[in-house]
C-alpha cells in the first residue's frame, strides 16, 4: 500500500506495509511470461512438465503481431474441451466436413503431465472439389476455391516434421500450429463468471519475416480462428448450446472415456487430453 488518505484516523499502530499486494510467481519460458497465484509446484519448468519441449520447438522464436478478444456465453472449461477434442470438428464444422470429408484419423491425442494435452497430426490437403460442391448446394453459386491465393503459401512452410499441432496448457492457454506453421496463434481464457468467458487471441509471427507475410498471417488467422470465422463461429455456438444443456438437472455425468487403450496416447479422436485436464482440475479444486 503506497498511500492512504487521512491515515491518522487508523491510529498510531497502522502500518501501510501490512497491506502489500500478495506476491505472485512469474516465470518465462520460450519467450512467454507465465504467472501463477498459488502454484502447487516449485518451478515453471516443473509445472510445464512434458509440454515444455513442444512449447519450445513450435512456438519459440516468435513474437506477437496481432491481438483481439471476444466473449462467449459458457464456462471457461468448455473452451479447453473444444481445443483438446478432435472428435467434433467433422460434425460441428461444416467447413471441416466439406474440405476434409473422408480423411483418416491420423496422428495422436496425448495426455501430458499435470493437466496439459497435445494433439499432433499430419496436415491433410483441402479437398477443393468437395468444398465447391458443398458451397454450391448451400449458396447456388459456382465457386472455385482453388483460385483464392490465400490457400497456398508454400514459401511459409517451415516445418520439416510436417505436422499440425494443438498444445493445451492447464488451465487457460492453448496454442495452435497449423498448416505447417503458417498459422501460429494462442488463446488465453479469462473467466468472467460461471457462464461467461473472454477469449484473448494472440497472433504470432516469426521474428524477422516481412510485413507482407505478417499481413497474410493476420488475414488467414482472422478468417479461420477469430470469433466470426467459419470454424470458431461454430465452436462459440456449440459452447452456448453445451452451457444450456448442462443446466438440465438430470444428474448424468458427461462421458469423456473415448480411447480405452492403456497408457497416455490414443488416436486423435480419443479423449486422453481431456481426461488429463479434468484430473488436474479436480486436484486443484480438491475434488475427491
Ligand atoms: Fe471446434
């Protein structure tokens, strides 16, 4: 406490030092600043656990190039479920269904340490023919999506491993690395209430790249991943419907048991990562 108007009224034993801010733990990893109010572990590296190498590999050497926020009507945990789940996209997102129809369930869904999770999969080329048919049935218009130059920017492809990655850090951070590293973004959740959450989307670019490349990243990322985009708009609607459904008092548990193989790694449509999240949440909430 650095100042008190008319402090004499509190008496001679009043000490401003006794009303200091509560210290929080702050750490830096892969160029990102993490803060914890009341951590259960001693260090940030210990907290990140086996998520740390992925954070380092895919998101270091980046910097912030754009930022925006939106609000959805739903609990903050629903957003984490969405980003740990690769079961819903082909059913929830018309864009994904039309562009990727028939794609195999390749890649893996990982339960990482202490609440973190990882989806990692080979990128699948967009099926423009199928997309055009779907657009025509929805709009009546003949649209050749292949003529949109935004869909092909091989000059940006930098990932030798040729994977798409979604890393989720407990409790409120998720990071996306899509289309061989062309779309680099992270979302930070700010709970406002039981059924209201602010999403802060931070767009990243690689250090030293041109203004033209950054402009492309911003446009593409906003198109796909901002609240109005053909993917996130569906998610926000789905979260609102989940919120309404969860209000029903039927006392029936939500099933997150997809993937019964022993261990911590399943197929991308499995729910190892979601189970990791709720195990940590129960530990922090001291739910037995
Ligand atoms: Fe989704």
